[in-house]
C-alpha cells in the first residue's frame, strides 16, 4: 500500500523509487504483486506516463484511510511526543510569502530548530507533487483536485489613494470617475482593465495613467506619495491603511473576495512539522481575513 500510494503521489515509478530510496525493479515488483493479489490493474502504464485506473482511484482512497489509521495507532503508542524535524517546503505568491508566510516560518524554526524550511515564492500555479513541495498557499477558487484545502482567509481587491491625492483631486463616487483620474497600473496583471461590481454584475474599465509597474511595492509607494489611485490586494495595503497613509475608495463596487487556502496532498499522512505549520498559519493569518 505504501508503494502504491507513493507511485500515485509521485506520478511515476522512477520518482516513487527515488522518494522511497528504493530501486526501480523493487517498486515494479511490489506493484505487480499488489495488482496480482487484488486481481485488478491499478495503473494504466505507457512509455511516457502512468495514470490511475478507476479501480486504482477507489483503492487509493481506502489506502490513505488505512495507512492513516496505522500511523495514528503507532503515534498513540509512543510514550513521548518527538520534536518536529526535517525539511518543510512551502510555496506562495511573492506578496503573501513576504508579508504572511515568512513571519510564520521564522516563528516555527525558532520554536522547533530541528525543522528546516524552504520557502519558494512564485507568482504562478505550482504542481506540488511534480515540484516536490509539501504545502502551498493559494489565492482564488480551486479547480477540482485530489489536493486537500483548508481556507485560512480571503483577499479583497481594494481601490486606494492617499489623503493628499484626495484633497487635491477629489474622491470618486463611481468607478466611471476613474476614467478622468491618474491611475497607477500593473503591467503583469490585468494591465489597464480594472474589475468592479454593481447590482450583482461585474464590469471592467480601461483606466489610464502616467505610471505603470510590474511590482506591487513600487506601485504602493507611488500611491502613498499621492501620485495617483491604485488597486491592490487587501493584505498589501493593510499597513498603510492602519497608519492612515492610504484610504479605501468605492467599497460598494468591489468584486467579491477570493478565498485563500492552504493546499497539500494528504489529509492524514502529514508529518508533525506540516501539521504545526498549518496551525501556525491559521493563527498568523489575520492579515488575510476579509
């Protein structure tokens, strides 16, 4: 069962052998013996890829439950709780990783020095299994997946400006007013197209301005300096809102918040370091609340 589960998670016999520190022939023999014992084929195999059969998908869920029960039973017999250790690899977008995840992992390694953390910050969707990542922080609705997800908050897209800018140029009362206002834009997201909602219907506007950035930090600094109006995620502007450097505009026209989830491959077979990180992220994610 362990070999079968590892093959399913790794996506190939070779990767499973490497993860288990075993030989490829041993993994092949173990899978063959299991399929012979069950009398069904668990994987469809070709020269380039391997995929679960329908029987394999059903059996995988049962294996996870059984192996999880075994792990729980063995943990319950341990007279002492061992200190968490080992490598924990986490991925997140650059902004969330810097503002939210980094403080959590610093607290984690201070408390549990035997844990090693590798934080991979990427503004793209990462395949956890293919890239050897234990847990990810993902924004937005999740596609159908075998991954487990736990919601830890939500993120808004908020329109902001500095008090200085509003004193000089006035406060917009409707998104269409932005067509006559200097807007600070991102070249890496939706460009000039900003999204809003009115009476339950979403719409976009093509805004203009004399400043365009590919990094949120620079755009945020420009807004604080009173050079225009910008759109940011709520956690990016939280410190500037708290100090009064920025104010939120047109809240009534915001699109619905998007969920933020922790995602990982298994529900029950998690090492203690991963479980602790999940709990600490839940406690430390106040900046990600709606």
